[in-house]
């Protein structure tokens, strides 16, 4: 007796649907792994910072000259990183005082790259005089540099889509020439905020 119509095709259709779902789930797991796992292994550190000018005038105008050395380490053996866009923003007392765009680049396997953003200029920064006076007494200024990234990973010939992690670096930097005994202490940066 032969198989007629939908009864005959039903087991094949169910098998194809299940197989399609399993393949889609497998690809989703692979993409999530490529995106999440490598980012957890990337290391971001502030290895040095130089503050040659940092003063507030009576009209709440901050005059600044800050150079930061950021060490980006990719310890992955098989995954490269495309930094398609890198914006570094500098903050004091929770307020942004400057922003610079850095040159995009590709970072290969087991590679270290040093970025050196320079923040120089002046910005109206009201309501920070109290924090500024406290930091002047301490001899160090609490500064944050946040990286806003657009990046992709590459494993073999496979490249992920772009995603936008954020990196936050908090550190204390002495004003150059104010107290030679106070040096800079390198700091690790963290993800997200």
C-alpha cells in the first residue's frame, strides 16, 4: 500500500525542521562564543599618564594637558581583533572634559598595542572646585578615560559583526613637577559601566 499526500511527507518535514533548528542554534552558539569569549580575554591597562597642566580658573574654566598610555593586549592564539572605531573620552569628577578619536587598526594574535591619546585644551567645568581643591592637597588627580569601541573578531576567515563594548579606566595622576616623590601607578581597566 502506497503513501499518499501529507502523511508520507510529515516525517521528512519534521526531520528537516528539527535539523534546521539545530543548525541555527549551533550557529548562534558559535557567534555568541566568538563575541563574548574573546572580549573577556582582552586586557586593557593604563601603563602611564602625564599631566603637565591641570588648573581651574575663577570662571570654572579647566585648562588641561593630559597624555595617557593605554596598553591593549590580545592574548588569544587564534582570534584577531579589528578596532574599527576608537573614541577616548576624558572625565574629571564625573564630567567629560575632552574626547579624541584614535586611528583604527587590526590587532593580530598574541599581540600588544599601545595607544596614546592626548587631551589638551580648555573646557568650562562648573561645580568641580571642591574636588579639585581636595586633589590638589592629595597631590594626585582622579581621572577617568573611557573607550567607546566598535570592534569585530576574526577567527580564520570568519569575521563577526560589529559590536560596541565600552572600557573604563580610572586612575590617579600627579601634576608634573608638583611633587617628584609622587609617581604614577599603572591600573587595569574594566568593561562596561
